[in-house]
């Protein structure tokens, strides 16, 4: 589910999800109809929450939805959907950050959106991972212009990843953004150090939840 209103971004993330999940699952892309083409500010992130919840509830009501992946790094509406539905819900940030921090690794975040720096830091803190967080590195240039130029985005993000590794001594780097999905996939092959792409990380989280045995009833 793409909280941004850009359908090409939705299709890009859905293609990544299909590659990550293989043939075991069907991926049904949903684009939230209201909102900016790319969430780049805190108010826009907050405004996305009710739209994500409404779209998630609608998808669940249709009956073919076994899990929901919210494709924005601020995880808008994730907690609300968990409270309102009976299916696994995964957000990009929580999935990628917890995966990066596995086995005690120190991680940095590379992204294009300075207007979301506060929410990213808050998300790290909410997950209890502040002691493993080496910091945020940002690309130069307008985020939406970078999104329109994939090659330039890859180059700028590569510099941000390198800064995380060299200047901040990160053991691994998370790429912070759903619209950065193709660049994140490419960057995984660019560095010897692990680079965590958020959409595949969220897919792995959903797949684990769907394959887990049901909880044992209490009492």
C-alpha cells in the first residue's frame, strides 16, 4: 500500500515485492488516492494516516488480503491498522531498522528527505534502537527532483551510504524511503557492507508472520 499518490511509485514497489516474495504470494498494489505524490514533510506524513487506514480496511473488507505492507518509511497508519484488522501489518521503517539492528549491528540511515528527519529519529527511538543508531545522512538536492532522475538518485544515495559507513562507522545502512526502492535494490550490489532495502525487509517480515503457527489459546 503506497501512502503517496503516485501510481508509478506503487507499481515500482509492487515489482520489488514480487521479486522479494517469489511465487508464494500474490501482491496487490494499492495507491492511496489522496495526498502528495511523495511524502517529504512531517505534516504530510501525519495527514497520510487516516487515508492509509481507510484503504487498508477497504482492502481487508474485500476478503483477499492476508497481510498489509505500508510503503512509506514513516510507517503512517501501521499501528492503527494493527489495532483495526486481524492480518499482519508491516511498515518499511520498523522492518528495515529491526533487520539492520539484528545481532547487535550498528546502523545508519541514508535518505533524500530532510523534512522527515525528526520522524525518522522518533521511529528509531520508538523501536528502542537508539543505542545502535549511528545517524542520518541526507542526499543533496530536492527529493522530488531526485525521484524523477533515478540515476542521479542512485549516485547521491551512494554518497550518503558511504558517509554512513566511513564517517559514522555504521556496520550496515538502511535506505530510508519507499520511493527509493529501486535505488535501494541497486545499492545492495554496490557495497560490500550490507545495505538494507526497506521494501524487501518488509516483505520478509510479512512472510514470517504469515508462515508462523497460530498462537496457542490461553486458559
